[in-house]
C-alpha cells in the first residue's frame, strides 16, 4: 500500500511489470520488492526445504526469501530487494509447483518432524547404488532455488581495473563523510556502494542532519562529490572481497536496471580496485528474532519496514506490529504513526523499556505464536503471564544490529564480541591498509557515524601524507540500548536461517548429537550456507548453540566469512574469458589465401595452420595429403612456417651464451651458416630443438617449435639474468615480425630464382647457408634448411609482405607443377625422414633416447649436461627412438599404440614402448611410425606387436632405423 | 596480490610468471657431485613463512625478479632484479 507524500520514488514515472504473469504498477525508484509490497503482494516465494510460504524479509542485499527469476533474461535467484524496477520487467517465483499459492511440495512442511537436521545424512544411506541415480535427483527436485536456463548466456560481461588513494566501501553517513573529507583534501577517492542511491540508512530514516533531513543531506553530499574530479562514485557496486596488497574485488551491476540496454552495454562489470588505503563503512544489518512461527509473509525486519515507508513510500501492511529488544525498534512505530499507518502494538522484550506513543505497548512481553496460512493474520503475545491476540498483517522485528564485518574476515581476521551492543565488531588491523568506520564497527548513532567517518578519513590521509580537515554537521545521538533476545521458547518452529529452513530445534539437535563446534553445526544443519551466507542467521544460531552447550558466545566462536560478500556471477568474474576470449586466434599472413584455397584449418597452440589444400576431385584428406607429399618429393611445395618461434639474439657474448643453452656448439658456426641445435632442461631431458642461424659475429636468429616459443623465450631470459648475468647479450621475440615460408622440392631453387633479385646457385648458397636477400625488391632472409629431406629453403620477409610473397611463391610453384602443402603433408615428409617433433621430445625423453647423445658436446658445460649424464638416463634398456613398418597382414599403425614382444600378452607390464607419430607414406607406399622401444637401437630388424586397445587394432611391425627415406641425405644437398 | 617490479613498479601478479624457489640462482659447478645437483634441481623447502622465489615479468619488461615474501600472511618484503641477486 502506497503512503502519500513519502519516499524518494518518482511518482511522475509509473512503471508496469509482471510477477507470476499478473500485471502490476510501480514507480521509478522502486525495487521489485517495494513495488510488490505497494501492490499488497506479500507471498513471494517458497522455502528451500519445507516449501513454506515466504514473504520479503529485508530491504537489502541480505534478502533470503524474495529470490526470483527475471524471465526477461532467464536469470534465476535475483533478490527482489536489489532488483530495480524498470518498464516491462517480468519476474516469476521459484521452487513451487503448480503455483506459488498451491505448491504440491508444501506436504514437506507436514513432514517437518521427520525432516530435521541431519535427515539426509541418516535417511539416504542405503543402498549405495541409489546415491547418484535415485536420491540425488529426488533431493535436487524437491529442494531448490531457481532453475538454470541451459541455453547459451547471450549477455555481455566486462572486467576492469581501477586505482585510487582511498577506497571507501559504503556510502552511508560514515562513508559519505569520509568521502567528503578525503575528496575535499584532494585525494583520489573511489566511493563504492551496492545501492543505486547513495546515502545508506539516511535514505531509510527520518533523521535530521544540521538543518536538513538525512535524505537531503545525503543528496547534497553526493552532488558535491560528483562535482569533484578526484572522486569517482560507483553506485550499484558491491565490494565483494578484500585481497592482498590493497586489492579489492567489486561487482558493478551495470544494466540490470535498464529495460532495453544498448547492445554493447555489459550486464555486469567485475572490478579489481587497487587502493593505497581503504575505509570500510559498510554499516550494519538488523537481526531477526527466532520466535515460534516467525517465517510468515508479512514478518520482516523493523529496519526494512522503515526503508519501505521512508524511502519507497510503501506501508508493508495495514496494521503493523513491532517486536524488539532495543530502542532502535521504537523508531519504526514513530515513523509509521507519523505517516498515518496503524501501529497495532509495540512489543518490547525488556520490562524497563520506555516507549511513548499513541498505540498499545507491551513491555516485558514476547511473541509466542503467529497465524495466517499464506500471510500473517494474528500474533499471540505473552504479557504479564497472559496470552493476548494482536491483529496485524505485518510484524516488524528487531533483534539488534550486526556490524557488517564480512570484508574484515577475508584474510583470516576473527571478529571480536562486544557485550555492550551484543554483536561482533571487526578485529583491529584485520586487513592491512583497511580501516573501519561507523556502524561497521559498532557506532550506531548518526552523529557517531559522521564523526567517525571524518576522523578515520583524516587519519588515513595523514598516513598518505595528505592534510585533511574534519567538518562534521550536527546530528542525532540516540543511545543504543539492547538486552539479549535470541530465541523465544514456545510451541512451534522458530526459524534462524529462513532460506535453508534451519530452526532453533535443528541447532539444538546438532549440539545434542555432538556437533558442538560452530563449524560442525553449520555443516550438519546447513545454517548459513544459503545465498545470504548467514547474514541474517549466523549470530542468532551461534547464540542458540552457545546457550545449549553452556558456553558464552565469544568462546563458542564465530563462523568464517569468505569472499564474495554477496553472490557474484561466474560470468562476471570470467568476463572476457568466453569463446575466443578464452582462446584467441592467431593467424598467419597466408591465412586469407589459404582459406581462399578452401584449406581446412588445424590449431597449433593458438595458431591456425592449413591441414591440406584440396584440389577438385579429391574426396578425402588422404588424397590431398598424398598428392602434396608426392608434389614436394618430385616438384616443389610451399608451406607457411611463420608460426615457429623466432628469437633474435644479439650481443658480443651471444655465441658464448648459445654454447651454454644448446648442447652443441654455436661459437664455431660461421657467419652465413645455420646449425640444428638441441636444448635441454636442467634435469637432463630435452626441452626443444630447432635451427639457429648466424647472421653476424654478434647476431643470431633462433627458431623454436611453434608451441614452445614462449617457454624457450622465458628460459633464455632465465639463463641469462639468473645464471649468466655478466654475459652481454639480449633477446627479442620476432615471431610475428617475419613471415617465413618453406620452399621444398627438387625445383625449390627454380621457384626462388624467379623471385630473387640476385639468383643463387649451389656454390653461393649450399646446404645450411643463410643470408640477406632481396625478394622481388624487398629485403628478406634466406635459409637453406629442410624439414622434408628435400632440397629446400626457408625465405623470410617482413610480415607485411607475407601474404603477397605467399601468393607469388604459390604461383611460381604451380607453374612448375607444384603448389602449397599443409600440416598433414609436412608431418608425413618429416616422418619419412625420421625428424622429431614435440610428439617425440614430449618432456620425458633425453638426447640419448632420440639418438642425439653425440650432440652433447664434451668440450663445454651446458644446461642439463650434468643431469643428463646420470646412469639412469643413458641406460641401454631405456626406450629409444625407432622406426616402425607394418610387417604382417594388418597394415595400420596408430599413434599411442603400445609395443609388445610378438608372443607376449598385451598388458601394461609387458609394454616395451609406444608409438608417437604415424603417417601414410605415399613415397614408400605403407604406413610409417616413429616410436620408442626398449633398447630399440640394437633391435633393428626385429618384429614387435603394436596394440591399440581403444581401437582394437593389433599390427605386427618391423623395427627399423627412424630415417626411412634417403638416409644418406643426398637430396638435401642436391 | 601485487608485486613491485624494480623496473616497472607495482603491478598485478597476473603480469608475472611464477617459477619457484630462488635456489635456482645458485647453479652448482658441473663437478659438484650428485648430491649438490639433486638438491639444486629437485629438492625444495615448503616454508610456512618467509620465502624467496623467482617471478618473471612476462607481460611486462621481461625481468626475472627475486621476491621475498611470506607464504602465510602474503606480505611482500622486497623485490630485486635476479641479475643483481645472482652476481
């Protein structure tokens, strides 16, 4: 029900919305919760376990009951108290069937005596086979929150970083005052508040500050701060976690409140805010009271009733009763009476409470029962030994206030109990660099909060070397008096944790079953494990546990609050990490011409490389691959090899450095020559291989395997900076600066000479030569190296010329009966020659294993040399690189298959090795394999059995030298 | 977590690659014997408290950095270029 002339809503802008299919109207400035209450909708959800009818309990992010699905974007578990109303919003209730008012599973409520704490653990024990197939689906169906929409999430999410001198968390009286003090002093300030409207409780109360209402003062403070260039206001932003070195996580709800957000507007943004200092002004949260049947729709916290009245102009009932144990609750009655709303009664548990007002007052009284099936109708009050009925459709309860200590616990800080306010306050210095001010540290008066905010800001700024002055207006200073009231005895259940349906009885039962530690009690009862993370229930449950175990509250303990303060969607935390954000695409300069030739792409790390280049009439990849292999062996082929890592190495000590990272020697390499190098890890295993060219006395270019480029770069920097810092040498990755193409085959030189300004011959450019060339007028580099075993070159030009050079090379090659070839053919060509890749140097093989032990120079030290000489790494019985050819009726070889003696049973203990690479060789007309076999080099000519259990293939193989084709290398030099 | 790169200043830890204990700086001589090499390559302490380890400013300037920090309270006490620490 709306109340005239109250609230900060804009009555000139009505907004239509639907809830469970019914149409309602609210105003700009409403939350979904306030708009529902304005339309007298009290029943908004069903509880998790008993399917009890539930209403709105709070007016903030701690709401446990009013969780809804916003059907506009199929987003479940949205708290109606946080969701701002917009035109056309559509919401539906959760966890009920067939409808909210007639929920079939409300029979669970009748079963409540059997569904107490530990019920699941005790009941769904046998048979074990039922755990996953029967019990879990059953429980998941019955108990639940909103359902996930399993379609792709189309919303945009963003992440961002921000930096400041002072981060102020919470924009209530303390936060605004701290921000004003710091902002006026010129510090870089970020003020973050989870609400859309800054001001905190000032917007929900009727306090005066100076000559203004609290609401007006807050609005003026926000205007002043908005005008300051050094202050950034972040409304709708919840600081969710405190992390090391002044880093804070924060979730900004960017577009949840907009009816039709622009296409490029993210729904949420996850911020990482780095602050030199921070001030926590998060305020406090009001506690419910655990009295019998305290969960009916219409029963809410007293502060929520004041919020709905003063901020939203809504009376949550026609006849409202108030029940509390502290003076603060009385304000509710005064505000309601002043607004003309009927106050049914004020019930105060304290016999000596002083309450003035034109309404019934019961002191020293307690609420012992309530009635009303789908919403509160009557309250049974025990007063002076007598029971009396109070008619009310809303009950405002206040069990006192808990300072919002959560962030101070995120780095293991344990809050401290303070008897005077019956609540935990933050421990000192719980988070390095974080100070706490105002209600968050138990200062509950407006005057106290304003002064504490200013004082804390002055101290913090003083630490930062900034002089600031406190200029604090006058405000009310009502003493806060409270006496303990945790659980009211009586018939019927008294809820502590509304969302997870944990009652006083459950906590008592946990204690009786010896779950006396608060952490055990929590897990046994599930108290505090709902989406509100115990914000409403932790202290109450702790008090009940303390009582039944005969301990004081501080010695019973406190539960640990962990990040996030309130739920954060995974999509926001992982913003930018979906799809291509997770795996960006790297394209070579020949990507477009390759796509134009209909080449299917294969991923190599993040790179995309062509698998093969299909020609008309080719039905399978094998036909294309076989053709391309033949083409390279008989004519000429072009292949983009730009993805290999290229590291430019320069400096007077470059040669000495390379001698130390490579097993073989590079200081003896002549300028204008290339050498194959092998690199070990310090533990003696092979790290990577590749060719390195010497372009000058002090200038080398190293190539690495595509996938190992980053690792090798890091390794070179490590070896230089950490082990050989005195060597004068520098490295830079030039992988993306040079486009490089292999030109391979008998006609390779003819193709190149058609494009080079100065033609080459075998004398000017012999095998393993390198040098500067001009390619069609463009300066480039030429390397006579071969990964195919053919007469071959790699030609490199600056990347911007890559595409046109690829097109030119292909055109020249095609004129000679050749053309481009892809990864499949490249792989077959290198297997035919027994060249290793990371299939073979996979991190568990040594130079000895791949037959390259002679490449480890005896004349010098190098990385990995000492450890590679360990007896176990040069044992003849190690698995050594061999070639494999089918030798029986079955002709297929499969990479990953294991090798066995022909007569042995194909079980793990009999495995003598495995196959690493396989390809069909059109040159030799059979499958060829590379693999590792125990003592393999001494077993050439023997037969072994390859078995692939997954594919059910068993092939008899002949063991042979890994170099299948042209072992003398005559074609290379031709 | 924030790490101060001696060259670039204070940076988010996401810019750094973590290597492990700064033991890696003290490479034994080739003839130091199996025990020294085993210690160097394989054996690491796992302290609850102060530790010195190596980080690589991979997304920044490419400096290897020795970071002295506390594994329990996460305080970073000092950072130093590895090439200085190695000398």
